[in-house]
């Protein structure tokens, strides 16, 4: 699919991206902000996520949550928001004929949130329950625990939602100060994908977003130094029927050219139903139902991690199988065949193509690189980068990153002592 974007900047320095999808009857309008949990102070950890919630609690034109939701419901749209460690976004997806309402609602709630004291106090209870929801669900909780350990000692290890204590301590003045630092035009971006034209978006962007203030304290690229000299384990002892764990290695940043080889390595390991770890752990031994490997990257760091939900008495066996495969690729003792490499390439390209049938996914695809790296990349350019990777490149990244001093393990399950897992991580394939 041929897909490209138009980029322009408003007089107040706000970047705008437009990705036309002529066959679409809908469009997704998203406001992106280059800030997230790693830009917070530790005492107000969770503030980015809390502010995301508060934007929907009222603005001058839409003074209550009901007014905000009612305006979108009245045009049959959907809306939501998200917070990560490095960005926050707010979006509305609507029929293109009523797209101006999306601009109207988004601009008012983001530029002029009321931030009422009583709403802040009420929403604290909602967010605390959200935190408890994650804690009670090991499949949701395990990612936080893994990032607590693999990014130990840095702001990347902080939970995006914060903690019960930090959330309860956040005051209205904290929102005001945080917005002054990060919510200004040079640190924000409007992206529209769908059945729209650049001219239409330019007109609406000027009308609704020209009064965003142009200056603030620009979010600097964080400089988190991760110090690790040996394998690390973080155990959350909890009565569960399954053991849930993520095992993985720190790799490199979003900007690193080796990210395509890393993505293919992750796909070979656990990217599809015929991938190595799914065949070895699930199909051949019946140890687990869920097995999945993912590459996660931020501006200055990253990791390849594999999640497994396994029978508690078989966790040792599953970990040994995984380390055997990972170290086996790094040493080339378990080489990647031409067929495996070709399949991994098509797996990644196919998943990208399928996701880009939706305007919200297209919006994110183009937005993230522009927001974080000041560059855009088309799907076709990504496909070419993936196709250019040779098996030698995958061996090189496996050798570079699959080392004991980069190895980390997070576990949720009915275990009392992390020492047994620390011993497991010293496992060497015989």
C-alpha cells in the first residue's frame, strides 16, 4: 500500500501531520504530547497519566465529563487517550463529515482543561482502583514488574500510573506546573489520518490550535544510565494458579539502526504460532498456553522480552528452554534457517500491513517517529529496511545483547524465594 504524509507547521510552531486514506469514510484526529512518566519527578510519579484523565473532566465549552462525552456521542464518534513513558495522546475517531467537532472538543479539553479541585479528588479514587486492577491481574502486572527490574535505578523503571501514595499526593498546582513545562506547541503535535485532505486539516488546525502557547520548558531527552553487571530477578510472591514471567535482555534504542534485526530476532523467537519458543514450550511440551516475544524500545534504551504463563511446577523447565534458544542463536549453535528468516520478515510486514487498515493505527505509525525522532517513515520504507536484514545481522545483535549482564527476569507466582530463579539464570546449555 502506498501511503505518505503531509507535514506543516503553524505560526505558533505546532507541527501537523496529515495522512490521507482516500477510501476511508472516517478519520482519527490525535493530539500528541512529547512527555510521559519518565519526565516526571519521583514524588509526583503518575502525573502524566492523571492529567490524561483530567482532560476529559471538563473545559470552558464542555464543562463536565458528560458534556465532553455527549459531544462525541452525538456524532457517533469514539474517543480515548493513552500515556506511555515518553508520550501522551488524546484522540477522537469520527465520520469525516463531522470532523470539525473532533477538533473543537480536543482543542478545548487539552488547551483549556478546568482541573477542578473536586474532580481531581474524585479521580484519585478512580486511578487508585485502576492501579489495583493491574496488581490483581498478573498478565497485566507482569510488564510493570519486568520494567521495574530491567530499568532498575532509572526513571524508566517507574510505573506509568504511579503508586497509590504518589497519586493521592498530587495537587492541582502540580498539574498547572507540569502543563506549563510540557504542554506547549513545540512539544506537541496534531496528527490526522483517514479520509481527509491536507487543505481541510490545515484550515481546522489553524482555527482550533493556533492559541496553544509556543514556549515552555522543552522536554529534554532523558539520560538514564542503566548499571547492571549480572542477571537480575524481581519476584512478586502471589497465590496464583499459573506462574507468570517475562524473561529478557536489554538491547538498544529506538534510534539504533539494528532495531530491524532485533525485531526479526524477536519474531524468530516468539512472534507467531510457528516460532521457536511457542513450538518448544507450548506445542512440544504442553507447558504453557501463552508465549509471546516482543521488542520494546524507547529513545535511549530497549529490550527483547518473552512473556510466558506456565504451570507453576514447570517454570524451571520453561526458563531453561528459553535460555537454550536465546544463547543458541547468539553462539550460532542453533542457527536460523533461510526459511525462518523469510517467514519472520513476512510475519512482521504482514502484521504492519494489517494494522494499517485502521486510521488510528496509521495515525500512531506516522506520529511516534515524528514526535520522538523528528522524522517520518512510510510503511514501504520500513518494509525495505526489514527485507535488507541478513541473517548475519541477527546473529550480531543476538551476540551483542544476549549476555548474562543484560539478562533480567520478573516473576509473579506462589514462590517464596528469588534465589532459585537467580540460580536458573546462570544456566548454560550443555
